[in-house]
C-alpha cells in the first residue's frame, strides 16, 4: 500500500487524489469535532466554506456549528469545541459546519474515491479500516491558513504508525518523517505540541480542555465519511 502525505490544502492538486482513499486531518479541532459528533449519533454534517452560506441554510431542522479565529460565530448553535458535541446535543441532528481550514480541506478532497475523517480519537480504528480496504492512501493535513501545521502532522504520524503495525507500507518521505515524529514523541506529545503555532494560539484563548481531549488516542471507533456533500458514519 502506498501512503502519501500532504502538508496542507495548498500542497495538494485535487485531481491527484483520484483513485485513492483520502484521510483528512484537522486535529485541532475540526476533524476531532466531526469524529465526536458522528460518534454521538449526529445524522449528517454538511461542510460549507462560508459563514454566510451556513447562515442561509439555518432552519429548525439543523444546527449550525463552526468557528472563525477559533471562536463561536454569531447566530450559530455550536462552536468548534468537540466537548459541545455531546449525545444530548447532536443525536439524530443535521449539522451545517464551517471552519477556517478543516472544512476547506474536506471539500478539496472531493475527487478522491473515498474520503475519511481522521483524528487522534479514532486513529487506530481508522488505520484498521484503511488496511482492510487496501487502497493507496493519501493523507491530507488541513494545515493552518495554507501552511504546514505540526499538530496535524503528528496525527498523520500516529495513523501511519498504526497502519505500519498491521501491514507493509510504501511510504513517501514525508509520511516516513511523520511516522518517525510520532514514534519519537508518542510518550511526550505535549512537549512536541508546545512548538506548534496553532496549539499555542488555542491555548492563548483558553481552549486547554479541547486540546487535551483532541489528543486523547483511540477512544472512538466511528469513522466519518464524506460522500455526496455530506459527512455520515461509514
Ligand atoms: C480550523 O478548521 O481551522 C480549525 O478547526 C480551527 C479551530 O481550532 O477552531
């Protein structure tokens, strides 16, 4: 199985994703939110690029969720904190969701054969499924404002590490580097994260609990899958 890793949405040509399974990662925090919401029974999530678009879809049947600059948006029901997406709040609901980088990365993956949503929360289970499918895998880190983000990279490393325990992988060099980063820091992830810009920004706005939750490994066995414009449970 080939594994290719892309540093951010700016580093991928969407046509090149044809024929592979894509895993989208925005570990802080969009794909951790999506993983949590789907695990807690959310019926579907519709990712949209713009705040205005989300607001235009508002009605009694849907919840609006997301952020700009990490903060809840006016007129929205939910922020981008995974801790808000509890079973009580999201079970059976449709959520229209917009975030700065994460939803952009998901929509950019549209040409892939299969689009799965990854996070630390579901990494091991996701790795198992990827190995079962046996397709070549492209991992797309959302990054931050088009730039490489260390937090997404270490999460990619974790998924590659879990896959490599189950099968031989033909990794590109960037995937090997992510794998090595995870192996080196897996017992000390917060030391690694202390060098990451987006992590430090989220800390500065008081989101410590979100970060701690987003870096809890392997507590969810649900895989969100983006299909026909909606994210549903695989
Ligand atoms: C994003 O999509 O840019 C992030 O999830 C931002 C955030 O942490 O709120």
